[in-house]
C-alpha cells in the first residue's frame, strides 16, 4: 500500500488515519518504540522545511531512523528512476519522495519494493491534507458538518484538500479563478462534485461568513517565486488573484479560522496582519503534519 494520492484511499482509511493521528499526538509515549529497527528513505527533488523535519523527527520519536537524500547528491538524476528506487527499497522499509512531477513519482513507486509516500508533487499533497483534517478534528471535535472555504489557485494542495474533505464528510467550497496547469485533474473534480459536499464559486465574501475554516496557499509555485524568468507570469497572477487575498478585513467578517499550508508569502495570498491574527492556526497545521505522518508510517509499515 502506498500513499501517492488520497484518491486511492477509502473514506474509512482516511478517517482511521486521522483518528490514529489524534491518539499519537495525545499519547506519544505509547509509540516511542513502534518503528524500532525501521528505516525511512527520504528523497527530495524539491526544497522543504516542514515535510523533511516532520518525517525525520517523527521517525526518531517512534524509534526509527530516517535517511535524507538530496536529489542532486544522488544518482537518481543520472540513472533509471525505477532501478534506483528498487535499490533504495532494498535498504529501507518505506520511502517518502518529494518530486516535481507526479509522473516521476509514479515511476519511482513502480520500481520500489516498499511503500512510497508522496511528500508533495505538482498534482497532490496528501500528507498536508491529512494534517489539515487532524487540525479540523481537534478544533471541532468532529469532521462531519465542518465547512472549509479555500481561496486562491486550484493547485496540488487544493486537489488533496478537496479529496480529503469530501471523503471525510467535510463540506468544501473553492474560490479559484484559475487552476495551476500542472495540477489539472478533471476526474478528481467530477468525483468530488458527485458527493454533494464540494461547491465552487467566485464570491469569496459571500461564502466566508458561513465557513468554519478559510484556507489559502501561494499563488505561485515555490520554485518559481523568485525566478527572474517567471516575473511576467508572476505579475499576471498577482492581478488575477488579488481580489481573493485573505485580509484582516475578511477575517473580521467571519469567525472562521485561517489555515495555510506554509510557507506564506505575506502581501500576496494573505496579509501580514491576517497571519498574525488569533484566528490563524497555520502553525498548528504544520505541527499536525508530523502526527498525521506518524499514523501514515504506522499504517504503511503494518505497525498499527
């Protein structure tokens, strides 16, 4: 069993993982030796703060060991991806890979002999979504009946959030004037619409008052944010998405908590004042990534 996209996981598997995450967070002493003798290969083609730290520390806290592999410091870029994945899988009990392209992640997983976890690709970010569900569950005591409003660009984070919410009984409304081309997944959206829990609008002010959580992410892919060759597209996106920015005024119009998967580009998708608001729970989300991923590791390594 892999975790490449939550599309492949059932509602029961998602809900059980969230519930286990809460137990792990509340009683870490019970899991200190749960992964004793186990190793996790961590392959990073993209930069990372939260994904690397949360997986590495999570493995340590459960008695396991993590091996960090920078893409540029390995032969993955030189050799056949499936061959390298197969070799790595002979050394470790699971692999987490943070890849630029979903297609490359699929190639890696097809060569691996151990479970593979998607640590973020251009199309999905399943671990983030599981941490988000844990955060919602903690604050409300339940997932059923919660309402999340996502504003900004429809991207990898949004894709996984839509799947996670609709499979967990959470209503989600997206306010997304554009889709990141690399993240396009028409089947995902069709399946979500069929649940009756997924809604789409461009009226942010009209829906935020009914939200329990309002969520945003960067309008520009992280690897392009400071790329000089990307400045024209960056300026275009700023003009398109500026009306969908989360501001202090928007938060004052709702009791909703502010969620952000981080890093936040203050002054773009969210203002500095909004991030400093007592309604902002982005740091709690970031912490919960580790607890959710611990539950994923236990599930995939059959250590529940």
